[in-house]
C-alpha cells in the first residue's frame, strides 16, 4: 500500500510539473513532508500500537487475563513518559497527561505521576527512580514480548476452544434442522401424491389400487365391503359410500398437510440454519394449505414447456439439489437490463441497462449501491477486470472502451477501437489480468438496441463485418488482431478458460471458434448453429464447450475434435431470445440477447438459464444425455434476459435480471448427496 501511495504521489507531481502548477507542486511537497514527520511521532506510534493491541488481541481475551493486560498497558504508558523526559521533551509528557487526564485521574497508581514533567531531576526522585533504570526498561520489554508471543502461539488463550465448541454445537443443530426439513419435505411430497390420487378417484369415480381386485373377493368379504356403500336406484354405481369415505380421508390429509406446513414454516422461520441473518429468510415456504406446491408447480410448468431433441429428453428431478436460503431484489434500474455480472471475489455486482446506467452494488451483509454512472453514449458490453477487481471494462456503441474505477467512481481512461466498427459487442478479460479481448462490429441494419416496432419473430440481422482484437490492460494499447475465417464477422460472445490459454467465441455466422492464446491463432472452428451464436462457455473440465444459438438449441461440443457434438438439447424461446415483453395496445418490447444466457455451478453439474418468470436450474447428465429441471427460482414479472452464478462464497449466489429492470439475487445452499 505504501508503494502504491508513493507511486501515486510521483504521478501527481509529474502532472503538476507538466501543467506548470508550481505553487500547487510546492504545496504538495510541503504536505507530503509534514505527513512524513507525523508518521515518526512517538505518541502517534504508541496510540496506534495501543489501538492494535486492544482491538485485535486484548479484546478477545478471557476475563482472567484482564489484570495482566492492564498492568502491561500502565507500564507501556510509563515507558513512554520516561522516554520523553530522558529525551528532553517534557512538552510531550504534558501533552500526554492532557489527553489521558479523564482516564488516568481516577486511577490510584497514576496520582503521583502528574508532576513528572515539572520535576527538575525525576530520575533521582524515589518515586520514579526505579522506572528510569535500565533494568526496569529491559524487564518490561521482555515481559511484553513474552506475553504477545504467548498470544500469537497459543490460540487457546483467545478462547479458541470455546469458539470451537460453540461452532460444533451450531453445526450439530444445523444438521438436525436440515434432517427435519428434509423429512418434512419428503412427507409433504408423499401426502401430496396421495391427495392427488384420492382426488382423481373421487372426481373420475375410479377405484384406488387397494380395491382394484375387489371382484375377486368372496361373497362374505364383499358383503362386508358393501356395508359402507349406498346402492343407487339405477344399479349402475355402488361407490357413493366409498367416495364419501375418500372425501373424509381427503379432508384428514389436508388437515395433516396444514399441520406439516405450519411445522415446516416454524423451522424455516429460524433462518433454516443458525448463524444466518434474520433478513435472509428462506423463500421455499409456501401457503398454509399447500406446502411446497408453488415451487413444485413452477418446476412442473417448466418441465412441460421444455421440448426434446431426438432421443434426449428433459425430465423433472424429484429431489431438489439446492435449498433456497433467500431471494432479494435490486430495483435501482428503471429499464431493461443488458448485463449483470458478479466480480471475481463474489462481493460486488455490476449491472448495465439499455439506458446506459451502470450500477455497482454489494449484497453482503446488506444490499447497497456503491457506485452509479450514466453514460452519454450507448453501452453494449461490460466486463470485470480480473486482478484489479475494482475496475470495469465498458464497451460502447461509438467505438470506444472505457476503464471505470468503481471505488473512485470515475473513468480512468477511454480508448478508441475502430471508427468503421463502432459497436463493441463483447469484452473478456484474461484470468491473468494482463490483457483483454474486444469484439468490434459494424453498424447493423436493425440495431440490437432498437426495441420498439420489432416483431417478435424477427431476426437480428447481425451479419456484418467485425474484428476480434487483443489489448494490453496496463498500457491500454492494441497488441494484435485475430484472423477470422472464412470472413470477418461480428463476434457476439467470448469466454476464456481457467488459465487464459484458450479463448472460445461465438459469432453472428453461427460458427464457434477456438483460439490458442499462446500462438494467437484460431486452433479450430465449426458450424454450431443456424443463425447467430448468442452465448458460449467452457465446461467444468474444459474438455468441452457449451453454446446457445438463435435456433434455440443448447449444444455441448468436444474441443479435441472439431465439430464433434457431445449432446444437444432444445430450449424454448424464453431461454434463448429474442425476449419479448408485451404492453398495452399491442405494444411489444423486443430485446436481443446481449449478456450471459446460462451459467454453471462450482462443479459444472447444474446450469442456470433464463425463463419468462425467473431463472431455472437444470442438471446436466452427460451419460444419460438428459436435461433435468431441478429448481425454478421465480420472482420475476418480466422475461429474464441474463443470468450469472457466483460460487466464490460458501453459498451459491444466482443473479437473474429481467426486462423490467429488476434483478433477483437468490442465495442457494447445495444439499450434500
């Protein structure tokens, strides 16, 4: 940090010298000199040392060690006072007593010390002679050193064992609550299934399974079974009594469902797990009469909408792999969201809407906007810098890329890419942070920003020339331009692998290209989709890549054999775009995909996608080639247009952003199998 401050001072000094602001330069040098002198003030060093010891070490000690700490604190003050007197700085001793008067005047051990600065020879005074001896000073330093060494080396003194015991108790209680919650979910699902069977039997007059073979019973047993039945006059039906009995059984089951739902909500009202904040209450609690029915209905509806491609089906997974801990809404945007990305640390989110409004916000412990900016020119792309995660790369529609400092809340620099290709469609920063790729394209006949008066079935018409460029992040200078075969085309999406050696891109011509970033050349390419490629990502093991295209297909490709398709799934238009929001008088707002359309969990087994009412999580079964619907996050009233899934924190954080400017942040807890 000190080196960075010195470097900044040098830059400011060079700037003032370059502009000829000599007076300001002299004032800066004087201020820096005064600041350095303050840094060597003994009293300031003592204050900082005391503050550090109190806040970081002594405040965590058990009460039995408090007397020792107080004695060392008193000795430290006396050591400082003796040093000031021996150095001839009695004024510093007087200043010390003025600052500490309110604290020390009521302490008996300090009542004789207030005269110290005014004594002509305090080292010969019987009261203070001991403290001026070299033996006392050495003894104090050794005692302080030994005490601090014990603090650092033996964490048991810092009540470590008690903290471990408390943590283990909380963990045991969490596990107990988890098992109870799972048991209640299983019981609710079983009772719900029974309820549906009974309703079907009552409505359609169908016999339940346990009376399916009633015609095989003997006359005596059949007579017993007919005691509860009422014979109709027409002789066609004898199951009125049975239906009445089933209705009574249905009422009892509904009552039991209500009781289970109430007990389940009581468990969830505790925050599901001890240690979670009271604000983050789980969203899987449901209305009293139908526990879990809303979530199950969303899943069933999503599953019904998902088509199949060939032999590959989309199923509904009964056991939920995630528990929804909380769902919060960020509502600072007032127009459709284009991008919504979490930074590498998982602490901050950057979101961009179609009006050019950029918001940088945090969600832990509370949701709070940290920076906000409005761009005069239209913005088309956004990307976090990887190493200096306080920086944002912003691509515009006028051929420029800006580097925005989210903490200083200002643009650090702005570079021009190409006047002939003003649309910056995609930005991707390498994991090393040394460089970033930039996709520039010419103007499109129908702009991706034109949302009005575009039919819901129209094509994007983005078949225009484009460039893919590599830029140095530090110098902000172009390093090279990649070759795009068979012809220069607009690149819609880009993604690096974990070490930045590979780059995958999806283009408007439907071709996926894989670039070797060490040789800076295209290693392979293949026709992936009919129409544009909207979104690409590497798989967890990086042996394959996934792509979503304009044709509504979600395809997995082998990167070791060009064009080898591993699996293919059909997705509805609400997951791939263009996204349509209907309004009054037949008005339709249409938005073509710009941000990420899918994201994976930490192990690459589950995928988050867009839908009309919220994010949907699917399980990827590589062997069975089945896309299973696991969980519908919901919460949106407008189509979700981009998603992100951060696993940097202990609990996974899912972001879903919609066309009404709302962003839902859902915190998930993975259930251990």
